[in-house]
C-alpha cells in the first residue's frame, strides 16, 4: 500500500473505486421506476465519489441556483451507475424523507443507523485515498446561502427537511 508524504498509508484510486462498487453491490435491491427526479437536489458526498463523477463526466459539475442536481440531465441521472452514497440510499432507508414517493420498495429496509454506517464506510474508503479532504466536503460548489434559501422554499411548500 502506498504511503503519502506524511507517512500515512493510502489506497490507490482504482482500488478504492473497486471497494466502493463492492459496497454499493451489498445494498438491498430496489426496483426503481426512475420517477424520483424531484428529489434530486444539492447533496454532499465523499471526495472519492466527487472525483469519480468528474472523471466519468470529463468536467466538474457546478450546482445551479435552483438547487437541482447538476448531474440530472434530460430527466435522468447522468451518473446513475456511480451515483453518490446518499443517492444510492434513497428509497432504501426506513425514514420518511428517504422513502420513494412513487412506491418503490427495497428487498429490505435499512434503518437510519445502517444508513449512517454506510455513509461512514464510504467516507473511510475516501479518506484512504484523500486523507486531507474534509469529510463529505463536495457540495457541487453552491454557496451555503443558496442551499439554505432552497431549504426554506421547500419548507414553505410543505416539504420537510
């Protein structure tokens, strides 16, 4: 295993991505109807997930003032196969905000604690490649004020966050 300039062990990018794929494959199956685009907003993700998305797309996605996910293209996710963990968990968690509003149900519901454990596992893998990156620091470059305003508008419209 490589060692970085501070003497920490690091994991090569390709090995870390393979680990992500294995983790994603362990999530319960869900028959997705691909109707949940309304739920695609600004999210935070691990640095490894952000770099992976940039490599796939060939550019750095920039968030929009509408707070709609910049990876949402023509009504679908342009990175669906490698979408970040929080997106992978959508529809799988037994929590009101993470349930699919279109009736898709997983083979097994995950608890809130299991969801946090998945996020922590992915962050651990990411930190092995990018040890100096802030946890879940990638938020598509949208200023926090815009995200806060979006949440306020969603609350006013009856969506709870």
